[in-house]
């Protein structure tokens, strides 16, 4: 089992002392030490200060910051500062900035503003990372490298167009192969020279603000290329760091279900995954948990870093509500429960200017040490100082695997039809949330697992698996034949890896596995539902409804109502080998999802636990013990039947567990069970 690379539980966050007079730094150290913080992430946006001109580097301020943190016994996560270009670089080399989807070339400003294909940017970005590693990589308290910041966004400039054509030649070899893969006979798009291929933006093949593209195969290849081009920027800086520092872990902060980048590919280049969690005031608890589990799943279940969360309110959402008393602690422990081995914030001191000046911080504009945020941070820090080492390196033992795949994300949302309401992450969330309501652990997994790797799960879910890449169908067939339970849905098994339809009826390569075929997909208008009858239980379906025909499968739910497909299969199960394959033909409502998931839990004897709606139970396993995190994510007091754990000690709580436990708003206990 891969261990977290840190010697202590990191509690800290982004710190920008270069924005403040040096006399304030000592005050900050006193306050941050008082609240039990032990880490600072620095140098995230300092390129202009580190390199004021092409020929000049100035590390004097960063030297002083590092010295200040070292004297205060802080560990340091050191960023490379390459997420925002300095003005001199843009002025002297205009090609380093991006061209947007509308074809407009950017001038200086903003952040995430570098063209990933620019040789000038790649040279200077890697050079800066190398200089930082040469200067600071030997320090024992530099415990992690933080490359760039929140990578994202695409560039459509001539450099990217040329690099895309090179990428395509390496992928396809010949134009005949490319034309076949992209189905270019459509709308007279056949290419006869590589130079004819241009990025799919608003001036070419982009449709509806990049929601669609004329040739979806081209669009998906463009997304693959841009994800890899940005990843190459990270690899450039990683290589530069490794010239001077061969051992310190390297990461970059991700953003959950962010669409632009294939994070499963990115995670291969990281020593530890880190991510930034910023739920809105109304984000469902299950969605926050799902994003943690996705980040944990990127490296096969390894613990991750919670690199950023806000102590109270964000500044960039439509409605930036403050966190309620206790909510920061509950969210922090929810992250730990799902695999986080650090708790870090953006930010430690609140800025006076710029677009993020209303983004909250541990030290606020009030500029003293007795704010509500300070008191809550101090209390959380005290807990983590006492039990942090016992929280680290635990694993989730899930028996349910839920496939999440960026190629499928792009394919479904590039699809022109059948419904604008059918979006990828929403469909994944529906299945995750149904298991979350039962407190059943779920791993989010990639599509490229072998049958042997899938066999660790009793149930594998693949909602809207519209694109079936080579090897995926074979692995799933073998998994089911060997006794696994597979669940897939509408819009699955439709396209190959080039986004072209697999002929022979939906769900394509899963037709024999699921024992049915679907001839039509009815798109239901907004606020329209179709009845779905599970025996005596009436539920509903929305968005889409498949019109299917049985080929050996058993109907477990049928459509109701008076439409032409009434009484036809809505949900089916088919025996294949020693396993089962379920096919869900409509977007089930909450009641329908609960019926289906309850059936799976009972059939496979999956571990589950009944709690009030706002309360979750999540378990991390360690060699000698397990920790059960019982967390009230809501603002009302809840009573939970905890007789299952009665008599067990609490790592965090008021002594041994009782038969019932009352949790205050945003309250929690952590139960320790000896193995």
C-alpha cells in the first residue's frame, strides 16, 4: 500500500506574504501557529516578482518568506508560479498568450493565459521551475512541489493548430485513416492535405459555443490533444525540477469533475493527487463526496491532498454564502473520511485588492485573532494536532465501482441530440447519490481496467457509457461471465473510440450481455415524465426513454401510461455466465434509483447503514483498525441509531459509542474499531 509521503498531517494553505509588508509576517506566524497550522503553500503567482525581466531573476523576497516559515517550523508546499505570465514575457513574445474560441488573440492579463504549444512559454516556464528546484529543492521542509495552478482552458492559435496536425499524423499515420475515423464525407469535409485541418472553433467547425462540433471525432481528438498539450507543460516543469530534486513529491491542484482535462491521464504524472474543493451553498453533500472519491480514484485509491477549500465564503460564485458555524469542520472531516491526508485552505491571509479580495481567509480583513473563523480554525487545528497521524494512510474498501471517463464525458456532450438536458456528470451523480443515501462506499474508476481488476468489485456501474473504446467490452464481458454484476444505461454502447456509431442496434457491443436491443431513444420535453413501474412501486423517468426489445433479459420495471411504448421494458436484468447485467432504459427519479440500488445492495450483500438524509457514514481502513466517520452535514440536530457500534471507543467524540447518537448541526464523531 502506497503511503502518504508526508511525515505529519499537513494543516495550512495558500499564503501570499509578498503582498504584505514584512512586519506583518511575524504577526501572521504567531496567529497561524496559535491555530496549530504547520504548512504554507507559497509562490503560486509570483513569476513577475521572481523574474522582473528576461535576463534578471530576483529570489530575495522568496528567500525571506522561506526563512520566515522555516523559523516558525512550517512545512512548505512550493509552487512554480507559472500559472500567470509576467507582462514582459507577453510584451516581448506575444505568441505566448492564447487565442480564444472566437479567434481573438489575448494581450497581457488574467491568468491561465499561456499557450501550451508555445516554445517560448515552455522554455521559460521550465527554466523557472528548474531555478526554484536548484535553490530550494534541498530544504527538508519543502515537502511538496506544486506545479502551476488549476490547469485548464484551451488555445486555438496557429502554434496549437500546427502542433495538432503533428499530433494527428502521429495518431493516424495517413489522411485516409483520419478521414475514415472522422467520417469526413459528412458535409464535404474530406481532407486532402494535413494543412487543411484547423482547430474546431467558432470560425471553423465549432457549433453553439463549443457545445457541439460538426465532426465530433475531430472535436474529441482536439480535446485529447489540448489535454495532452497542457500535460506536457507540467511534464516540462517536472523534468526541470527532477534535475535538482529527485525525491520531493510533485503535484498540481485539480478541480474535481472539471471537463477540459483527462485527469486519469494526468494522475500518472503526479506523485500525489491534490485538488481544490469549493462547493456552493446548495451543492448536495453527495456531490462533494463524489468529487473526493473521484480524486481518490485517480491513482487507484491512494490518499490525496485537499489543497484548497475556503474557511468560509468564496468570492466567484453567484451567491457566496458564508459557511455556518461548524460547517468548515464538517467539510474538512468529510474530505478526510473520503481519503484526504491534508487539510489546506485558500487562503491564510485575506488580500486587500484584486478580484479575490472578498474570498475569505483564516486571517480576515478584521486583522485580529478572535474572529469566528479563527476560533473554528483553532479548534480544528487542535483536533488534527492530536489525532492527525492516526487519520493518515487509510483506504476505502468499496465493493461498488462507478466508471468515470473523460472521453465519454466529451462524447456525450458533443452529441447533437437527443436532449440538451442529458449531461455526463449529472448522470454519474445520480448513481453515486443513490449509493451515498445508503452509506455504501463507491470507487470512481477508469474504463481501462482489466477483468481481473474489475473483479475486486461486486457491482460495476457504467451510466451513459456512450463511447466503448478497444478492450472495454471484452473486459466487462469477462467480468460478468465470472460472476460480476454490471449496470449500464440509455446512451451506452453507441459509439466507437472515434465517436462513430457501432451498427447493429443499441447498446452495441453490450447487446448480448444485456439481452436486449433498443431501436429508439425518446427525448422527453422538460418537466415531462414517463411512468416506470417496479412491481407495485410506481416511479418516474425523465429526459430520455429507450424503446427496447428483449433478447433473453428479464423485465424488472416496465413503462406505464398510454404512450406507444407502454408496457415495454424500462429496466431489465440478464444472466450472462455466472453474473448479471442490468440495463436501465430511462433516467430514473430518486424513488426509482432507490428501488434499483436497494435491489443491488440486497442481492450482493453490500455493506450499508441507515442514517438521516444529511448524515453520512464513511469508513477508512488501516492495518490494525478502522475509522468510521459519522458526520452531520446539515444544520439541524440529528439522532442516529448507532447500536451497530455500541461500546466502541471514539477517536473524536465523547467516549464510547452509545446505542443512539445525537449529532449537533455539522457535528461528527469518529469511531475507532480494532481489527
